[in-house]
């Protein structure tokens, strides 16, 4: 395995002057001069140093509510292509947000709405609000950690149970669907146990290497992903159960009771928040 630090990529972009494409820098600089602009942040693979040399730069433009409401939906996304190249090469990919849009991201249960803010770099912030938003959206919900971990584990166990039933009953397609779902639940559970949002899974390898995943855990998890069988998922289930117990989450010693608890009305909102894979 090649360490993340030595994999091909680019230097991390941590300021506007680091943006490699002049046309992208020019678009951002022009946007920053407009009266409706409140801030701008860079995010994504460029910021992490994971981009290919010809990759695009991602960012969020923070504007006033009045301006945001005046935009047609097509105007809330900006995609810049390199001039004179065929086929077209994307060099800039920007979303336009306001307080209302950021508030929705703060409330969102989806990892994809939070993960980009963890490493994002605010390069312009008129009143300091954008950096405050960035920190709040990036923060992992510590108060819901246990419920989130238990729900991810329950999803893994249920999918694994369905796969074993399908295997006995002779439904190989159904079995594989559930094995894949169990592996995916295991991936999300591992990130939860690190108190981290799961990244877009095109970045699985880069992210787990950055977080210094233990070799034994990586072997078990990647075995279940690359070769999802009853045997590899049994290893994954048992390994992650041990990891949960090390994290002090004893509820999974009686997983049936933990599952029944999720059916109580007062626990349903947590199930809705934590069931996305």
C-alpha cells in the first residue's frame, strides 16, 4: 500500500493565490468585489492535496439572502471550463449559498453536507459569519455519537442476517445485495467510531490513510468490500463489534434489545437521522 503522503497529487490549496488556474482565480476575485458577496471558501480535493494536476477547484460562494432568492436554480451552480480545450475540462465548480441554505446543511443528517467543511479554507469573510458556519457544519455531533454508532451497527447486523437467510434459501442476488449493504454500513460505522463524517466514497482510501486506520481493521474492511461473502462479513461484524465495545458502547451486547429500542416513538427521529448510507 502506498502511503497517502506519497501518492500522486497536488500541493494543498490553502489560499486564493494557490489556486492553479488563472481563470478560476479571476472568477473568484470578481465575485469577491460584488456587493452581495459575504464570503467564499475553498473545499474538496484541491484543499486536501488529493486533486489530479488537471483537476478542478471546488468552492462555496456565500451571498446575501436577497441575492440568493433572486437567482434561478441554474445560477446557484457555477461550472468553469478550460478555454479552448476539447473535450471540455472542468476547472472550477462553485455552489452559491445563503444563510438559509447553510442552515439546512447544518441540520442535514447526510455526511456529504458536512464533510466538505472539515478541511475547507475560508479565503474571504466580510463579517466573520462564514467561518462560524464552517465550524458549526463541520463539527461532528458528539451528543448523538452513541445512538449514531448503534444504528449503523444495527443496519450492518440486519443486512448480514438477511444475507444469511438469502444464502440458505438460494437467492444469490438478494444475498449479494445485502452483503454489499452490510459492508457499506460497516464503512459508515467505522467513520462514526472515529467521530468523523464519512467522505464521498471516491475518497475512501485517501481518507482512511489520513486517519491512520489500523492495518488489521483496514484488511477486514477492505476484504468485505472487495470480496463480500458471508465469511468476510462475519469478520467485519465481529471486528466492528469489538471496536464498539472498546469505544464503551455496551448496548450492542444485546443487539435485539438495541433494535427494539429503535422502534420506540421517542427514538424514531434518531433512526431517521442515522440511517443514511
